[in-house]
C-alpha cells in the first residue's frame, strides 16, 4: 500500500499516533482528527484523513492491541455527527465515514514481488489486511452499503493465497490468514448463507476452474480450511507453518458457528 509522502506529516496522522501511544483519549483523538475542516475543501480533508488512518493501520502490527484501538477509534468516529461539508453536492457528516471505502480501495494494491524482497512491505500488507478484517467483523452483516464491510477483500486475499497456485509467497499466505483469525466468524456466517457478488469479481482461482463460486459458500470455506491445514504441515517456512497452524485451530473453533 502506497500513501503520499506528506501523509506522515499530517495533523490527522499525528493525532492517531498520539492516540496509539496513549497520549490522548479516544474522544480527544476524534476531535483532533476532524479539526481544521473547511467545508469548501471537504473532500481534500476526507482523503487526507483516510490516508492517515490507512498508513497508521499498515504500520501497526497485526497482533497488536493497538489495532483494536484503531477499530475503537473508527467506531467512535461513526458516532460523531459533526458535519464535514459538501461532497458531490451533498452535505455529509463524519458518522457516515464518507469516501472511506473508496480511499482504502484506492491504496489496496499488493506487489507480490516487492513483498518477497522486502520484509517491511510484507509486514505492512499483513497489518493492512488484519485491520480490514477487524473492521469487517464490526460491520453490519450482508449490508453492502456499510463502509466497514470489506468482505470482498477477504475473498481476494484468500483466493490469492489458496486458490491460484501452489507456490505462494509467505506474505500472501500470511495476509490471507488475517481474515480467518480476525473476521472468521462473519466470513463463516456469510459462507453458510451463500453471500454472492455480481460478475466475476469473486470467482474461483486458477486451481479450481470447475468451481462456479461467485462469493462465499461452505464448499469454498472447506477448501480454504483444507488448504491451510495442508500448509501447516508441508510449508518449508517456519513463520508460515506457525500462522497456518493458528488458522487451522481457528477453523476448528468456528466449526459450529
């Protein structure tokens, strides 16, 4: 995920870093985050704010309690009715998280080769997926209009790691694991209820050309479960084996959900 070089210099980014360093309360952080909003430049303010949140999330370790703090911050922001200004000719408030999903999607790019060559890139990708998974776990189930629902991103991550090819980089598997660990319950529910998407956006990966998957379903869920179980046994990489074992256990915990 690439962000403008100026993002780390923004007041929004600094507000979030102070919050994670326990130097500010959630309430104060929300106030600092939304301050200096000029209604005539509402879109610029929003994009700068979401870039700050995205960068902070990608820099926050996937298993750190600080990730949950970021989710708590976002939840508090959803309860903030303060107006941002006009976006696309319509007055919006922070509570609707305007442009959040669009801006996250703008930066949701994974460079497999870069992740293989650069440990920092791999870690940031895992962190970003962990955050997206955590916020998805708080979203309204099956509500595509909910700005916190990134369920489709889960399919993309799991497909890349488990459905496209056998020789998959560690970073790809690690990022996919985040979705089962932190959003497993909601993904399991969507699989049972066969949540689907239009077109080919959620189609099966290259290893499963005969599967007519269009989203979540139990057959696909079981395929993911079996693939992680296999990786936990045969992967030559210790870190991948360890995370796959955690995911395998998580699948077991979710069996009766």
